[in-house]
C-alpha cells in the first residue's frame, strides 16, 4: 500500500478521536442553549472533515482491492481502520467497512468458484444465460466483474434480456422493439443471474456491428463504466428495483377513505415519491458510472429522456403509468393524479438530477479529484448530494 497522509494544521478531529454524529447531535441538544450555536458549528466542521476523509479512505481501499484482489479481508479491514483513525472513524462505521468487505469477499469467491467450475467461456455463458452462444464471445474478468464481449447480436440480445428470460423460464423470440432497445445500448449490467452469489457483477458489451457498437478505444472506457456499477453494489446495499411493487391496495383504500381533496393529494404525493425514491437509487448508480467514464452531462440527458423518446435509463416508465390505478375514478380525481405524477415523477425528479450533477461540478471547481468525489457521494442518496456538497465546501476541509 502506498502511504498517504492528509495533513491539516489543526484538524477538527484529533488522530484516534472517535466522532459519532448521532451521539454528537444528542450532546448538542443537551447543552445549555447559549452553547448550542458554537457546538453546532463545531459539529458541522467535524462532520464534513470526517465525510471527506472517509471518502478518501474508501478510494484507497478500492485501489488496494484492485491491486490485490485475492488479498486477506483482515488486511483490508486493518488498513481501512488505521487510515480511518485520522478521521474519527466510529464503531458503526467500522461495522460498515466490515460489511462492505464481506460483500466483496462473497462476490470475489463467487466469481472464482464459477470460473473454476466453468473455465470455458462458452460454457459459462450457457450456464448464466441458459443457452450456448451462437457467435464469438470473449470474457474479461475483474475483482468484481464478469464482462462478456458479444460479437453476435443474438448473443448480446440474450444477455440484454436475460432477467426476463430467467423469470419466464423459457426461450422466446425478441420483438423488433426489443431489438431496437438493445441496439441503442453499447453495454449492459445484469442485476440478477442464475447464480445469485454473483448478482450485479455480470456485464456484456455489444461488439456485433449491429446498433451502437463501441470503437476499439471506447471498449476500455465502457468497461470502466460498467465495472463502476459493480463497485457501487458493494457500497449501496439499498439499491432497489425502481418498479418494485408498493402496497397499492392499502394506498388505494387510504385514498378512498380520505374525505378532502387535500388529503387525497398528500396520499398520492407520498405514493409516487416512494416510486421516485427507488428510481433515484438507480439513477445515482448510473450517474456515478457515467461520471467515472467522463460522461456526466450525457447521464443528465439520458436519465431525463422518456423511453418513448428513445431513453434507455427511464426508471420511472412504469410508475408514470400508475395512473391506471384511478381510471375508474371521476374526472377531477384523474386530473389530480395526472398533476401529481407530473410534479413528483417529472419535475421533482429532473430537479434532483440537475442538483446532483451541479453538486459534482462544484466539487470539481473546488479542486477535488474525481475518485474523491465518487467516494464521497457513493454513500449518500442522490437527493442529498446538494446538501452534502454544500456542507463540505462551507467547512473548507480540503
């Protein structure tokens, strides 16, 4: 490991001191009223210092894993804790480091085991996607990645829609619409395969000559982008399916029981914001991957593009159709639903994405490196990026 020190003349947290934000907040509330303002200012400075410092620790940890993918988990943990002592790493944060490393260990072992069981690339492809490839397939492996380069478009299609094929349990022909969708995407990250122990690490690239194919020099950049999704999965344990069903029956009953339009509107807003929260987890994952390969502006455009207009990252397509829940309702109820959908799933979503990209730019303007920014924001919900960056920059902890 390359030694690296983060030097401040008077750091707000002394080496070896433990800083727990939750405990610190409780102490502020217990303090005499005249002391709270000063304690709050000290708290904000310590919090920003810790967030930036632990983000850098995360960055070093990822580099160490890349350099020594088969290294001992205990050594990775000891290194992170030693570095974290400079930033007040507390007991809960140490537990999180341990959980992250446990997830890494399971993924790495899963990749190693399945490669030993299926050393032939074509056999591995068949095992994961339920049919043998029809053309040439190459495999690139990383500590947390199995990256298939498909030279036959049918093989890429099979991977692209593997989740649905696994779910339905049988082969099927692809529609022209599905083919067009796959053509518009140079690569894909698969969320679930036949071996759950390697979920989120399987990816594929379209090298068939059909649709959007990467140029030779682009391939390495695309691999970095897709690998970032796998790395994100280590840290973002709450990444959900944006179309996960919410208890519609209970929501509808509460909606029907509400006596006023104001009450009904609040129920609808909460209902659709839950969908948006799930979608924002996916959007954050995609934004970090785009930023990693230098295309954050493209992410903003593509995430805002509805599927009907060619968007390939439309995580709110199905939730926007949730209006069907109220089709038998009166005209005023349907109008209200349409208004709330526009507010929560279109306007507020776009605002969150724009603020997120703006937060990244502000960090860059302040002199932070790309890896530092990614490490800082990986742990934060997309909706909080603006506030987190504002606090860090105001505290001047760089």
